[in-house]
């Protein structure tokens, strides 16, 4: 006798109309969850923008510091600030400061404030329209953040709808491979944000220094770049699962992956070129991890469950 299954979906029987009603219910639940997360993201949108713009702020600050004279740079800056401070103090220490002395103190304080403000402003991206900060940046970032926050709930609702039409062995594969896919995607996105961006930005800004031009980074364009490139890295990091899937449906074998390694590296380099901006640094930084992930895909094909077993054995 076949043992009783504890899977809630095993005994489910649904008509076409029931499936449509289930789709409607799960779709509404997913949309409500998405709306709640987007509204919540609107309240912390400024914090999210700070996180997204952190790489470009850091790169611009480093770029502007590199433009300063290197010889005795720290000493010169400290002496300048100390001289201004000492001059202000010495002017205020007189027993009877005159109107001219007070005016000079005010001018020096104003000069010092403006000098500090210029140094900070040079390391900030810009907007080119009065409404750009709100519509193109704040709302866009908040919506994308809400979508990211709501994605577990949305995926869960999709899974509840799809799982009712799958066999038990098919649900088992989803339970195994879906967490791996999410882990690879997040790993690729985080690798891009914290490892690729600093190298790419320093590489690209170095050409501004070489040509003697001052970069004016538009924040809205940076937001689009900072959102698109991590997504490209996350998708490309799905390579091991794609290799495993193609091996399981007998399109390729592990032997094929070994023998066609050089061709695979060529294809990886072309994909990296198409999925990254027109600079060699980001292409190389995508290509090298994908080559390692290609080897990981071969190991997964070797050591994961045998593809020759019938998928209906557990049904």
C-alpha cells in the first residue's frame, strides 16, 4: 500500500473554473502585498536613495581628492585651516575689537564655510530638473525597493497557484532548486554592488582625469545604472542551474561540458560584453566569476541526483 503523503496538494482536484478563481485570489493577494510594500518604501525612500548612491558618492569623493596636489597635501590643508582659525581667534582676542576687525572675522568665517561647502559639493551627483529628484529618483527607487521587499510574498502566491498543478516529484525539485536560484541571484547582485561598482567607477572616472574634464554625474542616470547592472549580474549567476537543467533534459552531458570548455568561455565573454556597459572592466568582472560558476555547474551535474532516473517514480 502506498504510504499516506503529508503534502497538502496531493489530494487536490480542481476544475478549470476553480483554477481561474484561484488565480484571481492569489493575484489580488500578491498585488495587495506589493502595494503595502511600495507604500512602506515611500516612507524610507530617502534612506534607500542614500544606499543606492553610496558607491558614486564614494567614487566622486576619491576622484576629487586625487585631483589635489599630492606633495605635502595633508600638511598644506591642515596649515591652511589652522592659519584661518588662528587668525580668527587672534582678531577676537583683542581687548577692544573694532568694527573693521569684526567684519574681517565675519569674512574669514564665511570663507572657511564656503571652502568646506565646495569640497562637499564636488563629491555629489546632480539633478537637471526641479522635479527630477521626486519623480525620476524618489518614486522610482521607492517602487523598485517595494517590489524587492514584496518579491518573497509575490513568489509565494505564485507558488501556491502553480504547486496545485504539479506532481510531488516536480514540487520536490522546486523546493531544492528555487532557494539555490535565489541565493545565486542575490550573490550576483551583491557582488556587483560591493565589488564591481568601485572598480568600474574608478576606471571610468580615471579617464575624466586623463582628459582634464570635470564629471557632472546625473543622479537619475546613476540610479538606472545602479539598478540595471546588479540585475544583469544576478541573472548571469544562474549559469550553474541552466547547465544543470540542460544536462537533466539530455541536451548536454558532463563530458560535453568538459570538452567544450573553450567554446563555453568564448560564449561567456560574449554574454558578459552584451550584459555590461561599454567598458572592459565590468565585462572582465562579470566574465571571471562566470567561468568559476561554469566549473560549479559541472560539479552540480556530477553530484546532484541522477538524471536517468524516471521523474515519475515518486508519483
